[in-house]
């Protein structure tokens, strides 16, 4: 193995480690979100009654602790996501797109060996939503959504069917953000807001090219 190949391998391992950290953070966030769901509150609902006393219908201490922890973990997640994006870019640049066939993340398809045409664009992502927790951001281009990609995509209903058949299950996504591609894991489910994702998805014809 040459020094260059060794550096590529080392960088790949770093990215895989960061992906593992990302998954752990997302799991912790989901566990804390369940505390809020059990108490019937979100991140911004008041914890005091009309007279200013702590609400007696919820576990105020657990809710406060969960909210604080979620905020901290989300900040950590943003840092990790940024590092993953930079790491993937470095790996792709170092290999010039060659020799990456064995670089699998989240058991998803190789992010550098997939269909290149986007099928949709994320317009908006609501705070606290499943889409937000997954790491999706506004203006992300969707390359793959579960089994749907440019080879079989016909309409947004294709994505909707994947969502409906994947409630409370993990859907693997590949998105393009700027010049980088990222594998994400999205879990469609009921949450405090509308819909199962908490994001707006535009069809491919609405993507500005």
C-alpha cells in the first residue's frame, strides 16, 4: 500500500467513525424526544401554568433536562455533520471518484457511485421534525430516497409511497449539498407538527439549474 492509499484509507475510517458518532447522537436525540412526547410537549411549550406555577400534568424536571440535552446534542450533531461533509469531499477528491466502491456508509449505496440526477429538492425543514433530526437542510438535493432514484422516479407520489410504507422505520437517503454528497437516515413518524417528515419537498422540475 502506498502512502497515498494509506492516507485515503485513514480518511475513510475517520468518516466512518464520524458516521457512527452521528448515529449515536441521533439515537440519543430520539430517546430524549420520546420524553417530550410522553409528556405531550415540544421544545417550546410552557412549563408553568397561568398562575406561574410549575405544571402538575407533566414531569417538569425531566422535560427541562431533555430539552437542554437535545439542544446540546443538536449542536454536536451539526458539528459532526459538517465534519462528515468535509471528510467525504476529501475522500472523493483524493480518489478522483476512483476506488470508492468499497466505501459504504450506513449500509447505504456508495455515495460516489449512484445516479447523479436529483429527483427533488428540500425547500424547508421544520425544527424538531424527523427531517430536522435526520440532518436534512433546506436546498438539499435528493439523489435517492429509499428505493426511489432517477431511474424509477416519476412523481412525488413515489416518495410519498416510500414514506407511508416506512413509518417508524429507517429510510436511507443520499442527498447532494453543494458539491458534496451525504448519506442520511430518515425515520418518518408522527411528531408534534404536521405530516410524517416535517419538510417540504419540491418536484424535480422546480429545481433551479
